[in-house]
C-alpha cells in the first residue's frame, strides 16, 4: 500500500489504465505537457507519449464531441473538463450524443467515455470555479454520475468508470484533493497522511459502481451525503455528540438504494447534505426516494442541508458552504424531533 492524496490516486488510476489498455487515451485542456491545472495528469504524457495523453483546445463541446467519436470507434477516452463550471458548452454533446448513443443505435454503438471534472467550492474560486452541477447529470438517463470522497475510492471508482461501457461523469471535489476537509476553514489544513482511506494499492483494483459505503455507523439518524460533505458531516456528528450513521453515496446515479433504505429503516430519521444549490438539487431526489421507501419507518421529517439558491459567492464563501455548524443544527433538530 502507498499513501496517496486524491490527486495521486487519480493519477495512479490513469497510469494503470493507460498501461493495461492501449485503447485508453487521456486528453483535455492542459492535461498533457503541463500535467493538468491540479496536476492529476502530471508525468503521464512523458511516460505514455503525446498520442495517448494530449492537450485539447479550449472548447468543451469539441472535447466531448471528440470523446464520443473515439468511444464509438473502439477507444476508451478519459476527457478532463478543467472545472465542472466549464461543462455547459459541452452539455448538449453529453445529453444528445453520449447519453443517447446506445439507445439511438439500437445497441450498435456505445460511448464508453469518462469525463473528469473538478467540482465544488472551498477554494475561493467564486461563481465560475465552485459549482456542483451533479443534479444536471443525474437527471439524464444514459449517464452515470460518480463522486468519490477519499483517495482509495477515487482510484477504484475511476478505474471502474473507465472500464464501464456507459458514459460516466466523474466529479472530483477539489477541496479534498490534498486532504480531508471538515468545513473549519479557519483551522490548519489536514493532509491525507495517516488517514486509512489514503492507503491505496498501486496496482489495478475497482470499487464497484452503484455501491454506497457505510462511512460511519450510528443509531440516532441517517445522513445521506457524498464528496466533501462526508467529512463535514462527520465533523458535525462528532462535535454535536449525535450518533449519526453516515452513508457515503459515492455513485449518485445509478444509486445504491438498498444501502439507503436499510439505514433509514434502522434509524427512523434522515438528514441529506450536499454543497449544491437547494432547489432541484440531488437531495430532493434522495428525499423523495426515502419518503417512498421508508415512510412508515420515519419518526421525523426529512431535512436537507445544502448550498443556497444563489451564485456561489466569492466574498461570502463560508456563508454559502454548508459547514459543520449548519449541519450540526440540522442533526440536532432531526434527532430531537418528537
């Protein structure tokens, strides 16, 4: 086992797949010679050559369109969108092309593409470098949507995504690239060093898609969350002393519904936490599913803690970010409801 950051784990996954499968190619803005804006592809072009790891123009529609064509004709492209906020020019290619290709061709063609996107806030990126657009992808049938919360899952899920014959949106919470973030921005940064989830095999392994993870066992209530918010919620549970069971969804869609239902039926209470805006956020779908499958087990209303329905602010970043104080208040309300 090696100790890796999420950046190193993602790079390791790409390294393994480039070595194992000659059909895998990696491309995007600045991913080649420069090694990516977050260094996730650093050194890969020098190792595998400019025909396997290469730069693309600043044209997200072209990046996704090219990836679809590559996938349809036998390659397994991994395309990087530099920030998830930049995905919108390529969104039509994803929805009308990648997601529909198998259906429209009656199975003659598929789009086995993986689209990597750094997402979320916490780095003072402002409104155009901090968005969490996962709900835009989970809404589209034909797309898979994944978001890891730690290095071990990041590598295993990325390898599984590249090997999958469906188009996969692989969202990477950039605030936890180099360490777990508990939401306390005024405290020293904690690195991944020493965290058991940073112990990552250097060879090939997969974390199955559609599998949620029991991150923290508990009996008082269930928290459904993913990405950076796994660590924020864990901090809130510890600070409030509430025995919360935390489910790290990992795969947002398709969803591991069995794990969710088992937990909520056990605890009888549910809090949903995500960083994206509240209205029509993925948490609304989760609340609906819990209500449908666990109604007679619920002892309190389902509660959501999310970002606000505004552009992600720069000057008021931590008023927007769902920190441990706001999450903790929700945990208390739901745990104490009678």
